[in-house]
C-alpha cells in the first residue's frame, strides 16, 4: 500500500485532537517565553520502530520555536545512550534499564518522562513455549553489553533461570539476532519493533513474552525520554517545549496511527507503510498518561540490583538522574 502524504490532513487532524484534549493546545506555547536555544538534536534509528513519534515531533518542534531540529540517525552498532552521555545528542528515547545504567555509570543525563509500554516481544522457535523452556537453548543478542542482553537477563532471572549458565548467549558482529533466528541458528531472541511485526507477517516463530500484556513488564514503561543534563539545566523552557512536542506526537500515534504514519514522508517509509502502521497499533502509547515513571525506574533498578548489574540504591538513582517537573506541568496543561 502506498502511504498518502497530506500535510493539510495532518494539521487538521492534529487540531482536532487538540480540541478533544488529546495533544494540548498550541495557544499554551505562545503564552510561554521562547526557547533559550533554537537547536535540538534527537536520536533516531535507520528503521523506525517504537520511536516513530520522534519523526512526527520534528514538525511540531518547529512550531515550538526550534529552527534547527536535527534527527541523528544511528544503527545497532552503538547505543544512542552513549551519544547522550558524550553530549553528541540532546535527547534520547531509550529503555528504562539503559537510562539507569547510564545514571549509575555517572553519565550526565536526566530522565524526564515515560513514553509507552509494549514494544518488546520474546520470540522463540516452536520447541520453546515459555521462558522456562529456554534452559539449554541458544538465545541471540547483538552483544553482551546491549540493551536486549540486559533486558533478557532481567526477564529470565525474574522467573528463576540463571542467565549465566542455564542457556547459551549467541552474539555476532555480522548478522542480527533476527536473521540468526530466521536461519535456525538460535532458539529465541528479544524482538524490538518492527522485528516482531515482520516475523509475524512471515509466520516465523511465536511470542512467549509480550511486554504489552505480560506482567510484570506490561505494568511499566518500556521506553523513557532522557535529556543531556547540561541541556536540561541550561534550557528549561526549551526542554519543556521539546517534551511537549514529543508527547503530542505520542498522543497522535495513540489516537490516530494512520495519520501518524502518513507524516513519515521518507524514502524508507512508504515501502514499509503497513508494517509501520502495525507497530503503532501494537505499541501502547496511550499509557504515558497512566503509569508513574518513578515506579518504572524503581522497578528496573531493583531488578538490575538483583542480578548484579548495579549496586546503587534505586532512590539514589531517582534523586540523581530524574526530573519529573516538566512532565507534571505538561500533564496539567494537556488535561490529564
């Protein structure tokens, strides 16, 4: 299917959503001081997954007064959290556990909000029907320092497996876990959107854990937004405007995913229109208003303590690396 590209319908749809109280009123921004800087750098990926709202937010950010909006595209070889820690980007859409690891390592970041749940699925072969069945199997990850490795360690340890000894970790610099799974060289891997949608369409493998429905993972955010601490401290007005634009885009993905996909007028997107639309329908963007981001940080910090990834007290992590003031203001403004 070819994605229709209608800027007029996007603006009309966004205005209608604002009128319904979904995305906030544009009049709010005009009543505020202008941003202290007109430049913002946000990490994106080569193949848009759950972070699709960031592409939509680029247009909204210009309406918030940012003349220079840079979408910094990455790949799977370097996690965007490293760029954020180095000050090479200003904001990063990433997993809660990844942000926690950065905070504990002393990276200058500030977690600002939860964004959604449900972008992760543990995909397995037909011989594996539960996480417990991974005992003695091969599990693929990009590397033993990657976010999927951290999250899979937490998930398997949570049900009593020993991630270091009960199954074999398989890594490769040349082939992705998804391709290893398709080739039958591993028994399971943690899929991130749109990998699970691709495999489901091809009828390859099946899901044994879905973070949108399976507890306790479904009760917490998958991904959260963090900013470079220096940027957040120096530019509070800009930070609030950036978070508002991203949350408005998240709302649009929750309320009108078809319209949201239409905004992705990129060379890559039209060929993946149906798959991207399915990602938006599967991901629980509506939950940013429901969950407490501090609960998510505490939950993952406790799990990371249990497996020995960190030794820091969750309360210290929250005190050092989070700031919910912008989110609380925007929740009031956006009528939650």
